[in-house]
C-alpha cells in the first residue's frame, strides 16, 4: 500500500473517529482496510456524498453504511432520544454524519495536495442495496465497530 493510500485512509479514519465521538459520544474501533470488490452494501442504511476537484481534474465519492442496529444506536446517542425504526429522522442524521465525516476528511486531504468540494449527500435504505461509486477505480473500504454495531466507510477517487 503506497503512502498516498495510507494517507487517504488515515484522513477518513480520523474524521470518522472524531465525528462519531463528538456528535454521538460513540467510540469506534477501526478494522483492517481493504479493497472492496462488489457494489453491495454491508449494511442497511447508507449515506453517499460526491466530491470533485474545483478544477475538474478528479472526483470521488464517500459512503457511510450502517447496520440497522448501529444506525439506530448512533443516531439515538446523537439526538439523545432512542430510535426504534429507520425513518426520516434517522436518514437525515445519517446524511448529516456523512456530510460531516466527508468534510473533515476533505479538510485533512488538503494537506496532501488533494482539494475537493463536496456535494449534497443522499441516503439509501434497505437490506441488500447497492452503492455505485463514481469511478471504476478501486474502492477503499474501512470497517469500524462500535458499541451499537458495525459501520463501513468506503472511498473512491477517479
């Protein structure tokens, strides 16, 4: 794994860890990053956000996928109110967490000479859904474990 990829992974690990700790008082344990080989989501609720270089030379996507249990637990902790089902409140919060993690990671990428502007996140729900990233390049997947359950961050650049 080259230094650029290690640096990208580090930015998204730091952003995910920081945002979940700050916004939802949730500690995360980082798993081993890997290259994902399929479009299937490894969870039930996914926030997806695109980003592009202002000069149009490159673009990317980031997704944040939760199991139902982790989405309900993390959003419940974030809002100080127990959540019992995936509804608009939960999907809005997943979109906002996706936006915050992407924004913090993109801020860190500036130090690596990678400048990106973010789009508006969208949220996909349902067991077995797929995630289409903007590129045919490798999809970096970073698994996390929390007291509420698993989540996965995926990043892809073109």
